[in-house]
C-alpha cells in the first residue's frame, strides 16, 4: 500500500487561515481551516499561549480566548 502525501501539507505564504485550539484536560485539538490535529498531553502545559514562525513572519488578528465551551 502506497502512502499518500497531501500537496497542501505546508502553509502558504500570504494566505489567511482560521485556527481554533481546544484543550480538554489532557487532549488538545488544533483545527486549521477545519482540519484537526490531536495531541495527548501528559503534563499540564500551563496557562500561556505562544504563536511563532520559523524562517518567516506570522500576523495574528481577531484573537479571543475562552475558558470553557459555550453551551448550545
């Protein structure tokens, strides 16, 4: 079985992305334009959030941070 590599696996310069990070106890889910990346954390990471770019520039706009999920 051959592995399939997505051609859009890298972020494109000059494009806007919608990011959403949800942390629920030891599980973190980062959504990038609706595509999810999950991680299990074995230590509590603290209460700070950092966003950075390697070999590039990042611009962050329209940021909001909430404690707890909205009830529907």
